[in-house]
């Protein structure tokens, strides 16, 4: 009986939609705070933020909770839409907008657009950050003492490897790996892990750990000479869909939870402000990155 109610009850589905939706609103605020460093911070600050978000155990746990919430929110929304259509197989003869907003009547369509955006966004950034072994590493130019500028990796730990050369694309050069192999017969028995980390296999000590240059990856994505403008426009349109989705969804979540009292006008007002400001700030980031010299 309990299982049947959990799976079939529209009220329970609305509760789940509300809880997951509000949790995802909190995620948006946190994600926005990090992304704003792309235009208001430095590349070092953004890359340190990216490293923290991908290595901190507590953040990883929250990330898994976010992924589950997105999937649950999307599936629950589809089930509710299907259930509502079955309950009312014949649509209203006329919809003049007086009883429902444009956003509320198209939540399924808006949600689908956002889901597609999330999928493509994760492919282009999240997946590359986690699994692409060729992602550029943060580097800096140094003077080698002979009046020549050379490129050296920047890491979270001071390297005991005397020199780490990058090629012209910002990737570890083939010579670098040859140097590592030569040094394994000396003081250290070194092992290269996932390109970014070098450890002493005997002691387990991390000799060097490089920053993945997510800042450069993001800049290159939106400034791409061939597709950069297309990516920027697509991102902005997706944020417009998010704004409409939040316009109805934010206050609807509180309504589904039964919060209908003297605070309702405040919730409605705050929800509309949230639905405007958060997507707008997300949208201006790629625009600034694309046109910034």
C-alpha cells in the first residue's frame, strides 16, 4: 500500500518535485557563486575552486545528491505531466492566460530544454574535467636563468622534479615522460597518475599535483572562432528557459508544500526576483567571455 502511494499518488509526486526543486535552487546559487569568478576573479581563483569542487569529499557527496535530484526531478515531472493529461484527456477549449501563466502551462517543455542543456553542459565541461587526460594544466612562464622564457607547470605542491616542459598546446610534452622514466632509477620511484599527479610509489608521497586548467577550457569553448558565438547564444537561450521555469516553479514548490499563509506574497515576490537575477547572471558570463579581448 505504501509503495503504491509513493509511486502513484500525485500529491506525493508534487512533494518530491517541491523538495528536489528547492534543493536545486540552492545548487544554482552555489554554482553561480563559483562561476562568477570567471569574470570577477582570476584564473587561479577559478581553478582552485574547480579543484576544491572535484576533490573535497563533502562536496562530492553533495554532487551525487545533486545528480540524483536532477534525475528525480525530471522523471517526477514527466510522470506528473502524463498523469495530468490522463486525468484531463480533452484540453480546455480556450486558454486566455487568466487562470495560468505561460510558464506554468509549459513547464514540461521548459524542463526538457533545461535537461538537454544540462546534458550538453556536462559533456563539454564536467566530463572533460573528470575524465579527459588531455585537458590543459595550469602553467606559467619562468626565466630559465639564461634570458629565455620557458613554460612550467603550476601545482598544488612544490615540485621536486627540476623541470616540467609543456608543448605549445599547454600539454605535457613527450620529453617530460622520458625524463620521469630516467629519474625512477634515482632517489624516487615515480609514477604518473592521470597526467596531473606524480607520486613516489615507495612512500605514497605526492611529488607534484597540477591544476587542471578549467578556466582555459571554458574561455576557449566560448571564444572558439567557429562555434563560440553559437555556444554563447545557446547558453543564453537555455538560461531564458530556466528563468521561465523558475518563474512558476519557485513559488509553486512552496505551494505544493502547503505554505499558504501571510508569507505567500513575500515568497511570490522573492521567487520572481530569483527567477530573473540568477539566470541573468549565469547568462552574462558566456557573453562577457566571448566578447572580452
